[in-house]
C-alpha cells in the first residue's frame, strides 16, 4: 500500500467522523501513517532496517 493512498484513507476516515481537518491534524496523520509504514518495513526486513531508519531520522549535529 503506497504512502499517499494510506494517508488519503486516513483523511477520509477522519472526515467521516465529522471532524474538521486542519493542518495540525493532517501533520499528525502524516506522522502516524509514517510510523505505521515503519512498522511494516520492520516486519518485512527485520531489525537492521529499523535501526537504519532511526539513524536517518535522528537530528544531525552540525
């Protein structure tokens, strides 16, 4: 399932609940769907992959 498709479904679910979507909620949905995709990749590729992603996402010291 592609990232944008998953995000689209999440936005539809939220609007069906009758909530007004604002930018903060969209940001939260993007974050949650990204976490969801990280879990999927962790299951498919094992632990090493998640460690690499964590390293890539951690803030770099300049």
